[in-house]
C-alpha cells in the first residue's frame, strides 16, 4: 500500500514539474461528428451527458456557434485553415478534383509547429489517427497520433476526433432511451420511425459523452488538465432530414464549450456570435501566435477578442445531390439564398435514402396525402430563391418572410451584406463541371445499391419497401 502511495506521489510530482517547465499552453480541439445542441447542459432533458456538463460547468458554453458548412469535409477544410470553404476550393463534399491550397494559405498545424508545438490527431480509441477529411491536397499535417510522443516540456496542439453521433447510430445499452417518450424538435412530424431514429441519435450522443470523460481523465492523470485549453465543438449539425446538408439552423448550429484553466470562467453561457473558424484564430492567439491576416476567423475570447457581426453558411454538392446555397444571419434574422431554386429540397440523396428513415417517411406519407403542413413545404418541386426568417419568433424556420413589406428593409440589408461578402469569399472559386457531378452521382447510387443488396433488396426499390426496411431495422429488431 505504501509503495503504491509513493508511486502515485512521484507521478503527481512529475506532472507538477512538467507543468511548471512547459511555458506555453496546450491546445486541444475535440471534434464531435454531426451534432446540434442536444446535450443536457444545453437544456435537453432526454439525454445524459454528465462529462460534457462538467466541462461546461468549468468553462464557457456558447449558444450561438455555427459551422461554415453543413457537411464534414467542407467544414473541416474550413476549420483547419481558418478560411471560408469557397476561398480554398473546398466546398463540394469529398471534392473529387482536389487542389492545392492557395499559396498564402497553410493548415493551422504549420503555424503551431513554427511556434514549437507538437501536433497530433487521434480517434476515440486514442490509438488510431483521427478523421481529417480535407477537400484539398495535404501531406504531413500532423506529427503523430498521440501527444505523448512529443519531447519533454514541449506543448501540444492536438485533435481528438470522435465519430459519435455520426450515422450509423450506436445503442447505449447502459442508458437506453425509450423512443416513445422522447420529445422531437417541432421541425419533424410525430412519427414512430422518426422518434425511434431520434432516440438512437441521443444514445449515440451518450457514447460521445463517455469518450469525453475518458479524455478528461487522461489529461488529469497526465497532469495536463490545468495546462490545456479545450475547445469542444461539432463539425456540422445533426444528421437528420432538413438539418445536415442544409443551411437551416440545425445544419449549422453546433455546441461549443471552451475550458480555459488560465482564465477560468465557470458555468458561463455566452450569446455572442461565433463561427467555428473563429476557434482557429482564437487558438493561435491564446498560444501567443500571431494570427495571419488572410484568415477569415475572428478572435472571440481573450485580450484580443473581436465582435462578429454575421455568420455565413455555404453548401454545394453533397454526394449525388448538387446544390448552390448561401446564408447569412445576424443572430436574429436569417437569409438563405437558393441559387438553384429549380432543385427540390428532396432531390435524390443516396446517403440520406440509405441512412435517414425520415427521407422515406416524408416521401411515403406525402404520396398517401398524409403528410401535414408545415412539413409538406419540404416536398415542393422547386424552392424560393430567397428564404428570410425571424429566428426569435420562428426558430424552426417554417414561415418564409421574404418579400414581406414589414421586413423589406432588414431583408435588403442582409442581401446586400451577403452579396458583398461573397465577392471576397468566392474569389478564385472553381465550380465542378457536369462530368464531375455525373461521376459523383453514379458513385453514390452504386454505393446505395450495393448496401441495399446486402440487406436483400435488389433492383428498383420502392418507398413501400424502404418503409419495410426501416420498420425492420428500427422497431421489429432493435426495440423488440
């Protein structure tokens, strides 16, 4: 017993000496895949997230944080460079014709390396390289998987990339959630398949929280907890219909929790507008590294913090669903510019057809005349060019105010600001040609066909068959 006590004391002493010797703070980014504000510290009563709640209690929880794009590869390309995805030709999801970054643009890891930092990237197991998914040509972005491989007293910049709650969802057998009792967001129809899918999403978030607990414990065991600034955030919004891949709130609005042991602000909630590219610039600033002038992100905390006036959103091709959408919000009012209004909201997306039960539920109910308003709006064959919402009065973005005389002045102001900003942010942007889009479509459809063949479905698959598939997967098997 005494020997164990001595060993524990020596480990603690070594950690304390390490902290005192290391002159710069560690910077840790914790990415969650596909998540909106469904955490108990953000007010959701159906999910258990004690570790994230603890992290929020020790730091600042931001309630108006947004990614630049509603899909991972575009968003992650943006975050690692501190640039809007259009400015670095990274907006099309899983860009087929990848290009080099513009000459003046570098991944943030290069700035950290120049300042003496060790750069690492691990997944939830702590043993494998974490997700990158950049839409540009890269090499040697990270030094290693684990920050433990750094030199003695060397600070680290690290990412931990956590798959949860990306689809396919994982059940939480220890804390199951009864789908019959969950509260669906008002933007979805109350249907048992959608509720069952939502419960699985929440259970996957509970798996995410478990990994967060492992990270926190590891930092404490290594004596790095008091020397590491932690940013937890989502790479894009939640993986549900009308959310991920769209510029509505739940496609872009993500959690952001910051723990800064050097200037602790316990259990603080901030309503300031933050783009997740601001994490890039703020991380550099907190590490004492000069922020490059070309970066679009702003510093949102610390002595050099700046106020952000607008949040911008960008969407182009995702899988076999080409599109061209831009958005802007000042935190109260939101303008969405559908630059391909000829495309329906529910154009074929093989990814969503395979993994989103709501994609089939909407189509099936609509064909039977059983999909009620306002959900029927999403089944329109064409879209309005502009959508304008008062987020305070209409957080679900159902009541399009574009063209309203009462809101004409505000809508015009946001239009002018968006058009002006895009002249800068879209400089040098190269759009995919039709041949590339066709190639992407064919690849996505082939992926869907192969996946459904494994489930025993071949040939042309009807919506009725897809409904059967989801009942088997979500109800008859999983919740029996």
